C-alpha cells in the first residue's frame, strides 16, 4: 500500500512538473479512447442485457418456412408462425420458459382520441405505434410497470379490448390508467401503464401493447398464406404472421433447443404433409440475439468461433483508432524521455536497474492514459447523446419502417462490467504502444551518454 501511495504521488508530481505534456497526452488519449468506445458502446446497446430486454442472452428468434418436396414457382416463401404453432409446439418444450408471438410495432399505427403528439412521441399526427402480442411477451421483456398490470391470459384468450400504454401516451392522451381510451375509435380498457422504452431497444419499444386476438383492428396473426396443391390452395395451421421469440430456461442453450425441437418438427411436418396430400418439409431456423443483430458473414454456425469472426470488423476498427493516436503519443513520450536522460543516467549510476526504470516509466504513462480513458469515455457518451436523434444513427437500431417514439438513453447502455473491461484494456494497449518502445530505446543508452546529455 505504501509503495502504491508513493507511486501515485510521484506520478502526480510528474504531471504537475510538465503540465503541457500531460494535457496533450491526456487529450490525445481521450480522443483515441472516445473513438474506440463509440464502437464498443454501440455494440453494447445492441447486445447487452439491458432492461427491459434483460434476457437477450437467453432469447432465440425463430423463423420457419414450408416447402413441398417438388416446389412449384408459385409456392410462397413464408417465415411466420401462427398461435397454433406456439401453443402446440414451442410451449410444450421443456427448455422453453416463454414463447411469444409478436406483430411488430412497425406494422401497426393507430389513432387515439384526444391524443396530442410531442416532438418525440410520434412521427405521425395523432397516431401511436402498437405491438400486438400475448401474455408471454411480458415474461420475455421486463417492462417497468408504473401502475396496473399486463393483460391476463383470460383477457387474451377472450380477445378483450384491453391494452397497456406507456406513461407518455397516458400523459399525452389525458387519461388516467383506470379509464378507457379510444384506439381507432374503439374503446380499450387500460390495464397498465409502463415506462416508455427507448427506441434503441427495438424489440420491446412501442406506445401501446395489446392482444393480437382483438378483432376489428386489422390484426391477422393467423392469416395464413396457403400452399398450393394442384389447382387448390390448402391452409396450413402452423403458418401465420407472428414473429416468434423464445425465452430459454436457465442452463439451456441453442443446441438443446434444436435437439428437443427436431422430433416435434418432424411430427408437425407429417401433419402438414397429410393435410397437403404430398410431402411437405417444415424447416425451422433459429438465431440467438447476437446473430439476430450482428451477422457480417453468412454462417449457419452460431458458436464462439463464429461470434469472434463477426466481431472482427469492429475490433479491427477499434485497433485502428487506437494505433494511429498511439504513434503520435509515442513521439511525445520519446521527446520527454530525451529530456529525462540525465535523470535516468544518475539513477542507473546509483544502481537502479533498467527493468525497474522501464516499469516506472510505463506506470507513469499508464496514470496519464487512465485519466485520458476516463475523459474519452465521457466524450463518447456525450457524442452518442448528441447524435441519438440522427436518422442515420437510428437506422442501426430501428427498422426502416418503424417510427421512433422515444430515444432515451439508459445508464446500462454506457456502463457494464464488459464495457469497463474494454475501456481498461484499451488504456493498457494504448499505453504500451505509446510508451514501451521510446522508453526502452532511451534506457538502452549508456550511463555516460545519459549523464552528458545536458552538457
């Protein structure tokens, strides 16, 4: 502990001794770290478990299509599920904690009587975006309820006109949570009010959440696209328009899900074939949240090696942002070491080892680098906060057809244990690249040359 205190005092004294050098070094480090951290924060916003998308690491995205053995040109390519597929297949699986079907907000825009827009609440006059879903949605996405509750299984099954709204909609429409609001001129009972979800959490963001079983709202969860059998079209009960999300139980993996799904897939494929009167293949494609958001390379493998491969482009870009400033900082360190050659020569003359002096120089620069890293982290957060409403930036998170309702930022987007580790590693890497080579070169000079440096 005493050595650490002495080291910190010595580092602070050196910073005070050469304030210009210290200021330039910290500023250069801050710019480098900020550039790299913008990339890290963006990927953190996409991938980390951030409320209400707290279960991203356990979420699967399931797509399916139905292909006759002899596929005709007019057979449609279909990826959606129906509520029948959710109930009779996915919700029967042991590894599945919740399976929800969603009609995304980008597809549903409704008018609310008495609703007044604000600059961020809606992009269209007097309309809101709505997610049509089922009760399992609120198990997958942990929305913060300010009052009330999610709609119940009974309300969902009965197709009751109930809904959950955000606090911004509740405030803008002038209705209290216990009152009825009119959506598309139809009365809906508000059963709960939740905190508005940032548009950067695309899967869970909307103004209104309602059951997809409500009639008269243009919702078609089971509106199947039939397969052609000769001159006739046959409805396949497992086809629908629902986007399927799976929440795995703790301890289960994508491999476990695919293994358990396979016999069910074959079983329901046989049912479909009997309906069609010919062999039909039901194929199911499943992606983790990582590959749902990031897929630079087309690869069916979703293991760690493939994840590392997909993270290589941003990682290389981060290294580039660190390397270029490190070259300039290395020149600064080299000039400073030349100015300190006499000091180093005296210390070597009194028995200081070259390794000890090298460690000391690197540690001194590490203090400056860490200070620059903190400033850079703050700059990166400020930069993202300033451009959060920029359309080009938003398109990284929000589907093109989805109207942004809220672009709020959360603390978890900027600070997680993983991000802290990234910042620390960036600082260490930048420090080593900038300080190691010039320090080693200067300390290799003979003691006599160092002592005569200022003569």
